[in-house]
């Protein structure tokens, strides 16, 4: 198995100018991020298989 790096993009504006604000969100499976472009908070699901489609690995919470 190879290590793959996933670039997290904002669920609202698709910017990659994001900061991780918490290692865990509403569940241990997600991390919380803050978008510096549109000022939204969102959660990113951390899958063991990073080859999943992006639509399947992002969960959105409203600001």
C-alpha cells in the first residue's frame, strides 16, 4: 500500500486555502477545517482508501 496525500478543498468554494481547526469533528471519522477564502467551516471525512471520489469523502456542515 502506498501513502497518498490528499489535498483538502473547501466544500463551498473549492478553495485549497484551508486550515485544520480540529482533528475530530462530529465523529472520529472526520476532521474540521476552516476556509480562509469564503470563511466557512466544513468537515472532511478521512477514509482509509483515498482513491474514493471527492464527493464521497466530504461532508458539509454549515457555518
